[in-house]
């Protein structure tokens, strides 16, 4: 009988890790999310997990005001209670936690880590890097769909995908976590290699990727 591969719940691991780091830093620490402290980011995570009608404001402009009001109310909670809510896996994530939340919580964990002085990239095990690579493939096709180039996105040892609208060749190379940070709009805090025509790569370094 063949061995059964253990499924690691990376989303739960990241959820608890970000709460641990926020508890260590306190509610007023900076994050990479413009204008947001750790308290604001914690409120966003809880809103996303527990208030679907408000979280829709992330992509539906008409609901953005409602989302902000809900997040502000959640942000007003006592800090320990807010962190307890961050740690709690939402009921709807029982079967879809990994595909929906793995990338989200990885990126937001790094939003807190990389906003602190002297941060360094984490060394991820091979299985986790492979799991994040699946998120890179999706994110690249979304983020680069309007880029006027053929962008070859490569994670050494894992593979290469092509994205963009076609045209001049551009190579974007990095570890899966670094590629996710770049493709989610955190380019200045992503350690990647970007090679291609300067007029295109220059725009890619400053593009507004992500939602």
C-alpha cells in the first residue's frame, strides 16, 4: 500500500503566526498596507473572515463604505479580543481554507514582517514553496493580464508560466513567496529579478497589482 501524504494546513499556520507577531508588536505597529497599523490589518482579516457582505467591498466599489464602517467597529475591540478573532478559523473555511486563505495569510503575515526594521525573507520548506507556487500561477495571470509583454514568471526548481498580453519578452524570477509579494503590489519589498526592456520593467516595478 502506498504512503499517504500528510496535508499541512498552511492557512491555519499563517493565521496563528500573524496573530503571534501582532501580539508581540502591539496594535500600532506599521504594516505594508498603506495607512494601516497592525490593528487595522487585524480588523480587515476579521471582517474578511466573518462579514462576507462587508468583505465584498474589497472588489465592489459601492460596498467600500460599508466595509470601512464594519472594519472600524471591529478595530475598536480590545486588542486581545481582536487577536483571538484573528486566530479563529471561519466556519466556511472548513473545506476551503487552504485554497482561499493560504496565499492571503502568507501575504498579510509578510505585510507585518517586512514593515519592521531589518527583516529577512523566511526560508520555507519545499512543500510550502510548492503550495505557494500554485497561488503564483493564479496571481500572475490576474496581475499581468494588461502588461504589454510576454512575461515569463519562474520559480527555480518549480516551473515557469507565461502571462501578459504578448510582445517583448520579460523574465520575472524568484522564490514563490517573493513572486507573490511582487504580484500583489508589494514590489519594493519583494526580492526578485526582473529582466527586460526598461520601459516595461520600470512600469512593472510601480504597477498597482492586487485588488
